[in-house]
C-alpha cells in the first residue's frame, strides 16, 4: 500500500516569498491533516480536512497560510508571504479514523 | 487528550530491550494510548496502541498498568535503527482523529 506522498522534500526561500506544498494521502483516507514541526518540538496541527471540508483550522495562521483540498483527495498548503519563523517541517498525514499515517515531510528554510 | 509525561531522553545498548515509560495519570476511560516514533528526517511512524490490555505487534509491545495511569513501550531487541524520538499520546476516538503530540523521548541506541 502506498503511503502519504509529499513534495517538494526540501525548499529554501527568502522571507516574503511564497511557497506551496503538495500532499497525496493514502488511497481511501477521507481525513487529511497538515502539521507543522519546528526543530526540537513535536508536530503541531495546522488544519484538518474531512473529504474536502475543513474540520479544524483553529491553529492555522490565516493571514499568511492557506490550504485547500479539492475533490477530497490531494491537498496543497501555501505560505505567502513567508517569515523566518515559518522555517519548519510541514507534515501531511491521512487517516480513516485513528491511527493517522504521516508522509516524510517537506522541509522549509526561510532565509 | 489527557496530558502525558515522558522522560526527555534515554539510552539503550544495542541488542538489549528498550523500555520507554509514559505517565498519563489523568487518562479517561475511553482514551487509548498511542505510540509513534520519529526517526531523524522522517515523518512520525505509528507503532502501536492499546486501551487496557497489553498489546504486541511486530514492532513492539505495549504494557499498560491496571489503573491505566502509566504505560511502557518495549522494544525487545533494540537496534541502531531504533534511535528516534518516541511519542506517547492519550486519545479518545470520540474526540475526533486529530492527535496532539508532546515533546517525546529521544531514545539513543548505542553500539
């Protein structure tokens, strides 16, 4: 069974630039999550989708972060404009219920 | 999710059993104990979960005390590839599927 796919794996951008991350969940998984993980900390949930609807985006900094899940499958997470403190790993995960399964993550460095 | 407390770091000799403790003294009756691990540069990997009874799979064993206030994840024969951060999470399925991660335990397996 294929796992959660994410791209790009690594990205370096300058502050105030924009970046987008893509995620393809495990086939059949209705729930999709984006987590942010800052170095040395545990992952923190940014947004949760159920099919193509948002379940929880209370921790998403909406002034600069946006996410969508068109057709209830793939998802993109965008940051615009990026700040230095956005340097982190952005993890996509999917599930039927629990447990949830994570991708390898997209490493973002903002300089 | 109930708060969990784990040691910040632990060491283990290669080939020996690694016993990772987790305290969850305020766990509710419907909360499961989940364990994930995160090897450097990878996304978190699901290991095992349980409610009351001890559980075992190909990766590890989970021992939950009778009062459910603590648990231990056991890696029976640790290898260098088991070096990772291990996260213990108490979570009820009735509160949705999002998992809240703490800081975890950095397990270092030494040759």
